[in-house]
């Protein structure tokens, strides 16, 4: 969904200048819109995933335990208890998370790949520049995304009151303030190593295949025109 929105912006000429070079600010903006849209659509499943993964045996349980028996059960329980809006509890955190991650990932990839292609770097094979640029995008995404991952996880996994409001954190700012006061700034980068190891393969595969698909689309368009 996110790349689709970004690609449509490119198709309509909203990302490039008169020399066909990517505008960094425009790339960031449409990457932000793309990530935000994906975060809104996927928030209910992210909520359920976080709660399912946090559930453990009582002997080793940490944090709020929701005791869901499966995905459909969790969706039904959340809906029955807190209504439709309950499925989107914490969605604002997910939307902010995805907007930050997607904008930095796509913009870093686009600018770096374009620079390498224009200056003859990493041109030994057709998609080498895409591979290198996507790794740079993964680093940028991990650095900017990890703090929001920490906040989002805590917002999703907290218990709620009868009105469906979080009992520990009232929102993103409240959560960030409490983490800072209790654990310090470095707490926002807990798990950054595993986060990179998760983000890098995803980012590389996503963006390299995206580059390949764009080339295929251009070939098909040329065949249709001929």
C-alpha cells in the first residue's frame, strides 16, 4: 500500500525536478503519507500481534497479560469489550511510527541510488546500486524507527480501563516522557541491533524487487508503444 501511494506520486511527477532528479523534501513527504496510510490500515493486526507475543506463562509473565487464544479470538474480544474504535487503540503511535520509518527509508534509498547511478558508483551489475542504497535505507529506517517501536509496543500492550483508555500511558507524549524520566534517553534504543537485523532483509528485498518491477513496467510500456 505504501509503495503504491509513493509510486503514484512519482507517476504524477510530484517527486522530481525538471532534470528528473528526486526532490528530497517531496520524497520525505510522500514517504510519510505512504507510511501513515499503511499504519492506519494495519494497526488492528499490529495490536493483536503485540498482545499475543507478550502473553506467556504466569511464572515468567512480564507486563499486561491479555490471554488471547488466537488472532480471531483477540479481534472479537477487543471489539466486544471496546467497540470498533478499540481495534485502533494505539493507531496514532503506529501511524507516526510508519510515517517516520517509511519516509526515511524511501528517501534515503531514492537519493542514494540516484547519486550512485549518476556518478558511476556500484554499476558493476544492474541492481548493485539498488542493493547498496537499500542497505543505507535500512540503517536510516532503524535509527529513526526504533524509538517509536519502543513507544508503540508499550502503548499496545498496556491494560485498558472500562472506557478503553490506557491505564499506564495516555498517549505518545505521555509514554515518551515516562520512559525518559524512568529509564533515560537510551531506553528508546533498546533492541536496536535485532531491529536492524529484522529491518535490513525486509528493506533490501522490498526495495530491490520494487526497482526490478519498475524496470519490468517500463519494458512492458515500451512493447505496448511499439
